[in-house]
């Protein structure tokens, strides 16, 4: 799985030793990991780099989640067929984090 993030979110991930994603903000009811690297790169490159709150930088993180746990979430297609993501309710993110296998790694970076 992949997760496009800005600088602030990456800093919070780093603070956990690259083990968990930070809690969602009250205005963010869903945590959405994406299933396609190209889609994650598109978000990081085209959206995060334009956002001052993201520090005008976008990163793509890669991580694995235990299969039996992740299978509880239905794949959502949110545009083109490659725009596939999971919608994890914010209140389930802590449990989701507990099923991450290994470390969250940064695999690419984009700057404005």
C-alpha cells in the first residue's frame, strides 16, 4: 500500500520511528491508503506540492498491512480505474496502525 503525505504528516510518521500514521484531524473522517504507486505519486506530485500546509512537498510512503485485517475494507475506485484506495474510518486508524507489518518507508519525493 501507499500513502501520499506532505511534510507535516511525514514528520509525525518519523516521530514514531516510521511505525504508525498520525491520528486524523477532526475535519478528516477517513484515512485513505492507495493501492497503486502511480496514483500515490500523482497525488504527491500534483496536489501536495501545491499545498502550503504540505510544505509544497509531497512524499510517497509504502507499507504493508496484514492481509486478514485489511480485507475488511472494500476497495474504492475514485476516478480512473487505477485510482483505488481503502477508506479507513478515522476511529479505526489506531487499530489499522497495529496491523502494519514492518516499517513505513519513503519511496519518492516531489517539490514545487
